[in-house]
């Protein structure tokens, strides 16, 4: 086992959904699925040269649980993971950008699942981090024309800067309603069907539309999270147009390549950050009200917020529960400290800093 001292952690929609309440996590809990940091301590049998190294770590543990879900994540001062999951980074690599390697790994796996054959066109639904990263990877893979569809002008402008051949705002077109959107989609497919359609918005309406704009023999990659929503599109679309419907979940097998892309500078991770907040101002990172950009660089990229180490999860959403959760976020949440693998880890640790293990067992 390895203990990582958090340097930065991204705030994504998944985290906010879990804070509102999730079947995967209860309260108290310590979220944060997209963390980066420095190896702070190692367990018995782990290479001591890892101590002090900047790193990220794959989320899924050997028992199937995930850091930031069933086990404490990057919102804490520290989090535990298995040594095999650690991916070290070069000294000096910006740790706020490193926090976005996790969603990049999700997209690298999605590209594996897509198995590009036809490269003439692609449509990406969603202008969040996943959607924008899919755009970048599609262009790198040689897709000739990529269209990005979303609803936020600043993010669509970023998509244009990242190489999108066309951007479409459903707000500007006045097609926020589902029925109008489907009519537009059906008209679009007759004019220029897409060989590849990527649904990264998590919108059930967009998922329905995705099957309507794919060309004959096209592929529809599903990478959004739809909660309990059910499909309502005509299933004969799949049959008559011989579509391939492909799901992609999480990031297994993609971390090494994601780290390489980040280190090489092949993906503009830093431009995806909309706000950087120190731990002392954690509440601002979770404020649902629009943030006024304080710096010039904040005005361009509004795709993701990155909050710095030590965040306490306390805001307007069920404040009493979140206050109790925040008490755990300074160290390791109780679930991990009670688990058998955490106990084994703490029986023998070597630390790079005077942070006693009993402090983390609270």
C-alpha cells in the first residue's frame, strides 16, 4: 500500500452527485476521484524510492472498490491506494494539471472501445471535460471533421480552439426542447450523417438523438452517466442502420498512455481548468452560483474546476451531514481506516514526513 499526500483534486459532476446522495457512498465520506499528489508513505514490500515522488494513481482497487467512491479520495489531506496503481510524474509537472489525468484516462479507454475504422466524421455531444478531451483524441487519431455540440459558449469556443471543425449550441439554435432537438437531428442525419457519434453529456435526450444522427454502419459510443434513465429511441434504428452501440466505463488499461500524453504535452490539460482554489477557500469551489473570473486565463476555459489540497466538503447541500463528512476529510475517512488492507498498510510504513500513522487512523 501507498499513502499519497494530496496536492490537487478536480471537482467533477460525479463528485457533486455523490455529495447529493449516492447508493455507492453514504455519510460520512471523503470524495475526490481526480487527485494528484506526492507519495508520503509506503507499506511493507513497497519500493522506498517512491517516497516524495509526484504521482497520480488509478482509482480501482483489488477488491473492486474505487478511491473517491467506496474508499476515501483526493478531497482529503491523504488517501491510500495500492502500489501497483501509482503512476509517477516528472519533477516539476504541474500538479493541478495532473488532476485531469484521470478523466484523460477515461477518454483513452473510450477511444480503445471505439476502435476507429472510418475517420471521415464524428459528432461529440457534451462540452464538459470528457467531451472536450474526446474531441482532442479524435483529432489526434486523424478524424477529418469533428463537430462538437453543447450549451455553453465559452466551452464551445474552447472546442473550436482545440480543433473542432464545427461547434453547435443548442441554446443558440433555440432547440433546448427534446422534440425540437430530435427534429433537428433527423434533418441533420439526412444532410450529413456521422460515422462516429460520441455521447458524453449524460443527457438521455442526447442519447436518443445520438442514434438518429449516426450513418449507416456508424458507431455510437456511450460515455456519459445517465443515472436511472431508460432508453426511449426506436430500437429498429439499430437494426435498420446496422449501428454499433458501444459503452465505455472508467479507465482500466489506459493510465500509462494517459500519463504519457500528459507528460508529452499532447493534450492541453491546463486549459481545461476553470478555477483554482486553495484549501482555505474550499467553499468557493462548491458554490453553485456562477464564478466571476478573477484572472484573464479563467475567462477562456470553463470546463473544469480544480481545488487544491485539504478541501472540506461543506456547503448548502445537507449541511449537517457534510459537516460530519468534512471532519474526516483532513485525514483518511473511517471506512478505509477500518478496512483490512488499511490496517495491514499501517502495520509497517515508511514516511517521507513526520506524519504519524495514528493521525490517519482517526
